[in-house]
C-alpha cells in the first residue's frame, strides 16, 4: 500500500511539474464555457441583406424600414441590377436579397395584389430557411397593418409555453455538451498519453521490473486525472451557475456521481487507447480524431441524433458521451432524478465494465 | 540546396517508416469525411409531438390528422391526459405537447373563437422555436380550411395581399451536406497540418535527436523548410483525397475552379504549418505541444463558423474571426465550391491568410534557437 502511494505521488509530480500542460487542462473548460456561453449561438441575427428596389415608392420604403429595424437583418445594401446581385452573393457580402418589382405600391393599391421575391444564399440551408421565414413574417405584418380593423371570423388562437428554458438560452443546451467534451478529453487523451510516454521514453521498463502489481501502476496513473477532472467539473458547474445562469435543478450529489462514472469510462477508454498505440503521436491522433469529433457529433448537443440515418443512430449508441449528455440534461436542467436516468446510468456502467476488462486484458506486462 | 534535399529525404523516411501514423493521416480523415457530414444535419425535422385531445370532436381529429400528415411532426402519443403528455416530454419521448381543450369545437363554432395550448421542450431553443413556428403554420392552415367551409370566400381580394416568393440560390435543394462537407474538409486539413508539424520538432527535442541536428552546419531556415515542406505536401494530399471522396460520395463538384481551391489551400497550409512550428519552438514535450495546439485550433474551429454562423456572434467574437485563418478557409471553401467564386472574389481572403503565413513563419524561424 505504501508503494502504491509513492506511485500516485510520482504521477502527481509528473502532472504538476508541467505548468504549461496544467494551464491548458484547467483553462480549457473555462475557455470553452465562455466561448459557448457568450459567442456561439444557433440563432440567426445581424444577417447582411441587399435590396433591389425597382419600384422605390412609399410601400417598399415602409417594408425596407421594418426589415432594417428588426434585429435579424443588418446593413442594407442597395443594388441596382440583377447582375450586381449575383456578384454580391459570390463575394460573400450578403445572405439574402429582397427584390421588389416595378410599380409595387400601385399594384398593391389597385389590384390588391403585389409580389416580393426573396433570394437567399442557401449555402447554409439552415440560415437560408430561417431568414426567409423571418422576412416573410415581417412582410406579412406589414400586410396585416394595411387591413387593420377588418374582423376575421372563426379564429383559432394558440398559446405557447416554453418548458424548462423559457428565455430560450443556448447555454442550457451546450453546458452538458461541454462537460462531456472536456471530461472525455482530459480522461481519455491524458491517460493514454501519460502511459504511452513511459513506453516511448523507456521508463516503462523500469516500472515494470519493479515489484509493484501492474494493475496498481495503471490505477496510480489514473488517479491524478480523476482528481483533475473533478476540479474541472467543479469549475464548469460554478461558471455555468454563476456566469451563465444555468440552474442545477436536480440533485447535485446525483450529478456529481454521474460525472464520476463518466470520467471513469473516459479513463478506461484512455487505457484501451494506450494499449493499442506505440507512440504518443498515435495515441494523440486516435484520441483526438477518434474521440473528440465523434463526441461533438454524436452526443446530440450540436446536431440532433434523430435526424441522422439509421445506421449512424445505432452507431451513436456506442458513444459514451451521448448517454452522459442525456443524463446531465435530465438531472441538471429538467431536474429529474434517478427514476428517469437509471437506464442511461446502467448503460454507462456497462460500458465502463467492458472497457476496463478489455483494456486490462490487453495491457502488456512485458515489452517486446 | 543539397542540404535541404537530404533533410527532406530524412523527414519523408521518418513519416513513411511509421505505418500507424500514415494510416491515421490518410484513413482517419477519410472515414470522418464519410461519416460526419451524414450526422451533421441541422435541419429541424422529426419533431415528436404528444397530442392531448380532450375535445374528441371532428375538428380536433381533423387537426390531429393534419399534424401527423406533416413531414415535420411525428405523433408519438394521442391521449386525453395532460400530465401524461408532460411525462412524455420529461422522458424525452416528445418535444412538443399540443392540448386541445374540451369545448374547442363548440366555442369555435358558437363564439367564433377557439383556444389551443402548446408546450415545447425548450432546452434546445432553436428546435423549440422552429417547432412552434411549424405547428402554428399547420394550425393556421387548419383554421383557413375551417373558415372556408363556413364562410364563402369573396370573389375578389378585398384586402391588399402581398405574395412572397422565395428562391434558394447556390443550393436549391437545401442540402445540408453541401454546406458541411467543405467545412469538415477544412478542419481535417487543419488538424493534420497543425498537429503533425507541432509534434514533429518537439519529438526530436524530447527524444534528444535535435542535438545532433544542431551540431551540424544546417542553417535555421533549412531546418525549418525541411520540416515545413513534407507536411505541406501531406496537407495537400489530404485535401485531394477529401475532394475525391466528396465527389464520389456526396456528388459535390466545385462550382468554381480547382485551381482557386488549391492556390488558397497552399497558402493556407503555410500559415497553419507556421502556427504548428511556432508552437513547437515554445514547448518541451509532445504532450505540451499537442495540448497547446489543440487548445488554439479548438478556439479557431469553434469561432470559425463551421457550426454556427459568424454573423450571429457578438461584436468581439466577430472581430476575433478577422484573425482566424480557419474562418477564412471555411468561408473560401464554401464560396468556391458552392457559389463558384473566383480568385478575384477571394483576393482579400487570400492576401490576409498569406499575411498570417509570413508573420507566423518568420516568428517561428526567429525564435528557433540552435542553442539552449
């Protein structure tokens, strides 16, 4: 037991000696929370649009004014011809163009019918869709204002209520995602590197010939990163509660316990990676490309899992981060208890057991 | 010149000697490019809805039919208990609850006014918002249908009406993959370029072989060039593989010229590699180099407009993208591939990224010391 404690101490020295690494490991979750919290949003606003006004009358002026006043649109560029329109799009200056035909107001007043054309840059389909919807509703509002006072028969009113997140803050969605990302990264990448480095530098040999049981070597390697992850969880939770106003509605104890479980899974994954890779570079590339991107993509916090093709949906079940993301969302934001997340918890625990068994079997006590 | 040739030979031998690295360089990006765009579909569809029908009238059934016929919604539960529907939301089975109160039809017909109630799971705000808009438009349609059965439509338009038609240029089918694939390709080229170059010099430091190079008469710029050129070529090879895969699997054929893409990529890679070299001159171990480059690249990627639009970011974040090479390349790729922009259209992007490259590389050369 005393030997074991010395080993843990050695690992701590390794970790604490490297200030730059330590700085990044602690700085990463904080930066991510801040970037996601304050810079990234899925909302569409401030989009640059151009106006091709062939009519130039009061009605078009009124509509243009309303578009300009909305927070969704920005910087109205006036264009004079269709040819100019295309080149403005190609230079990436605008996201949408509004085209008014000649004699817009006249046909609106005399025939009670006028047309507007919206041309969206559909390079980003999502933005194109959203902008078209917003612009249409602004124009419809204007149309409504023209016919004010005429009652509409048989009106269905719909009342809307936003559950869990009435202010529709983006942070409710991504805080669980960032937690999954950071824990995965610190756990899997750092442990795998720290084991493979000993192999690469040749110090593993020295450790393996010592009388300590191999299993304990591994556990000693994991403990510092486990503690580091817990510190990171604390800083993420503190930041999200006090800087981003994301509540913790469920039980804090359950939340921390689930984080602990997920961190263990990540550590086990790191162990597995270390046993299949021979150099630090390979271990890094595997953990980055093989873990980081899939964690972002398949956990569901950036892209909805239900939109993916069926084979990928099945595949996404193998990504531990997906289950963890569900759990955190439920416990932290919906405020539900173990009653709703027991299945996800069991799946994570199952993954942990499988990963640990495989990686311990694969761990080589002898170097070739 | 001869020295440089020998150095290059050494680097290439080192790269090709390690099959694991080689596999990772070529196969991983390929797999990612094939799988990830399929996953990155941001369009909001397949919204699960739980309907609480307390009216059970012909109108309420008509509305429910209309909702389940729409391609956006999937009816997961049809019940008369509101609590049960809320439980569906709690268990993540439903995203939206629509409640039709018990006297809906009677009030609509007698008093000319009906009330519906909608509750949305707003943890994902965008999905909730769009779900609400879609459901509203279905309800409006339904409303219109009912109105037509009771009120004869006037022959001529009594109210002024504006018809809005919309066109989607450059991607008329609104294919999300056309948007994501060029972006993901940029990320892969960036990852390969920056990590490998950052790790390379540091590895020589960590293992100690850099001492041997330092005692030879190799000049600083030769050493740096010897490290740059192999990864520059590798980066372009990864890009080529990516372009071929994008064509074969997603049918993405650039609207603009390949020449424009390669010119930009060649210049872009110089700045990414410069960043990698700079990191490696300031770090001691591979672990440090890895983490620091990962940290920087992560910020570049997140703020680079791959997933979320730069326009929507707050002022300070938008200004920061002016110093973000990844943001320039993502934008250029999308412009050239989808809109057919020419070299002339992207000239400012090209010059800026060239500027980054010169700045980072000269910094790297200046700060690399042969002596400790």
